[in-house]
């Protein structure tokens, strides 16, 4: 596996998801509102991004070399940088 290739794939995935779901900021805001209602406590878009990262990291504990999860970790980190 090549780190550069992984990051390039993350970019492609982000672009594809943005076409389907809108910007990371819009998408995470929407998810935060839904999770806030479900959980009965305020969830921020940043917390959404962190929890999605944690989900992927938890999956990587079972299969550390799973390429799609590694791509997703890079992608969620990039999305978090767009929330500020």
C-alpha cells in the first residue's frame, strides 16, 4: 500500500460524497441535528466527525490493513478540517 495513493483515493471519495450529500459542513450539521434529537443532548458537527473517525478506528482494530477504512480515516480527518 502506498500512502500517496491512499490520500488520492480519499480525495476522490470526498468529492464523490460531496456530490451526493453536500459539503462536509452541511452533512455533519444535518447528522448532528438528527443525533441530537435521538440522544436528547446537543451533538456538534465536530463531534460527528470525531465519532465517525472513532468508528473507523474501532473497525481498524479488527483489521488494521483494511484499505477502505484507512481511506475513510483520512477522509474524515480532512472533513473535520473544513468545519472551522
